[in-house]
């Protein structure tokens, strides 16, 4: 209809009417595009809120896991440091505790289990990462992924260089299997191992002492340098940013690992 009117006005050389018809056509196209963009933006905002809430649930679970792993690894690293100080005679001699023997016996165990963030994976697979508008959150997520990658790489490297001391030197360790409860409510148990070692015998084995020195260096890297601790701290940073965006407060909860 508008095209027929425009054609008639051109034939009649009614240039004002032609200009008006042209303006109406252009304005109509423009408004159509604007409405389409507004609808797309509205859908993006709705999808972003859904994503942010899903991500918050994921990050809360991930933070709980990272804190638990970090606390366990820091405790073992502390026992390992104490044992190394004694064996390398940096402190006055005393017999090694069960915890210190366990730390030595497990000093080659670098691997950990962590979970990716399903919300982030789903958004990336769908090609919808552009719906995120908080630059700080985007940067925090990118850094978290980098920290996870770095942690995985150092774990792989450490697992190649460290030595399973109880297996390599069975005469220096006594290993006993024990049952430990998984929870008071379930009544379930699982087996763990307890190590008993003789510090003086360890000191007299140069090969074992050399391997122990390599193991603690690797364990330090996995826990402190580019491993569990930076990963846990960055997970916390993402959580704090999400709380700010979503105006979420966690009563009686600490937000730092």
C-alpha cells in the first residue's frame, strides 16, 4: 500500500509527499529494528539473571569443595614441613608424630578432584557469553579458569617427579589399614592408611631424603604457588562478585578461605 502511494506521488511529482512517504518507510524500518533489538535485549537480561543465579549455586558448591581441599592440604603441608625440619636437622631432634609420618607417606599425592562450573560450560557451549555485562565478573571467571588450568598442569608435572616413598622404600615405613567413619548418621565407613616411620632410619637413607626434598617442593607448588590456594582464593572472588551483583548476603558465613 505504501509502495503504491509512493509511486503515485512520484508520477504526480509531489516531492513533499514523496519525502514524507520515504520518511515513513525509513522510520517504520528503524522502529521495527529497534523493537527487535529491545526484545532481544530484554531476553538477554532475563537469561543473564537466570545464568547468574545458576552460577551462584555452582560457585557456592565449588567454594565449599575448594575450602575443604585447601584446609586438608594446608594441614598436611604443615605436618610435612615439621617433619622435614626435624629430618634435615633445622630444629632439635624429636620422634616424628603419626601425622608427620602420614604426611611423608602421602607426600607424593598431588592429584585432587574439582568440579567445573556447569552454568559457565552451558553458557559457553550455547555461544551466549555476550549476555554478561559485568566486566569484573567476566574477568574473575576468566582468571578462575586460568587458575584451574594452571593447577591441573602443575599437578601433572608434580606427579611425574614425586616419589611414592613407602613403595620405593618399604623397609622404612609400616602401613596399617584402618576403618574411619564417614558420618555419625549414615554409619558408613571407609578404609584409610596409617603410616608409621622411623625418623633416624629415614635420615640414614640418602636416596629417601633426596626424594623427600623433591616431594615437599612439589607439594608446595600444588598447595601454595599456582595450585589449590590461588584456585580457592579466586573461587571466593567470583562468589563475592556474584553476591554483590545479586545483592545476596550470607548470614554467619565467612567469605574468605
